[in-house]
């Protein structure tokens, strides 16, 4: 799908996004506090520091992936960003939006029978999630 026109609907996860970025901030602060609080007699090798950096970096990349998830819809179609992967569909390719009782997030169904979760719309976000699903169904109709 080409670039989206003016968005009619943009949805980002509420609670999951706050938790992801909150955990990332706490993790960074804890790492710094622990690092400066250690006695001077403790020294890390280069390999240990590299391992720590890669582990911390990996966790932060995953948390940012959760936080950057979004659904953007306009008159032409829908863009779904789940973590670091994007999916673009014209409305003609969308067969429906499914969110059954107990599902944590809705699923977009295509006419080719592909299924893509809409991670940005979390059931735990309550009425906002229900409203977003209703609006997407209207746009897909």
C-alpha cells in the first residue's frame, strides 16, 4: 500500500506501552545505580561488560518493539505495526476484524485467509479497544 492518507484512526497500546517503557526506564536506572554502587574491588572483564551490554540492549529492543506497536487506518487501507514488522492492506483485501470473547487482541482476516494480530489494540485497554475494533469494522465494510 502506498503512503497512508490522513489517518482516520490511530491506535497504540495503552497499558502495554506504559509498562514496556516504564520497565525499560527502571532497568536502565537500576543498571546505573548498581554499577556505581559496587565496591571498587569488583572489576568486570571486557567480555562481561560486552555480555551485559548485549543482554541489556536486547531487552530494551524487545520492550521498544512492544511500545512502538500501532494500527493506523485511513480511507484507503490499514497499516499494522507489530513490534518491528509492518503489514499494509487495502480495505478490499480485508475480509474482517475478529475479536472473540477472551482474545487479548483482535485479528485482521484477509481475503487470502491470512491472519494478522493487531497487537496495538489490547483488550485490557477496555472501552477504547472496543471502540477501535468497531471503527475498524466500519472502515473495512
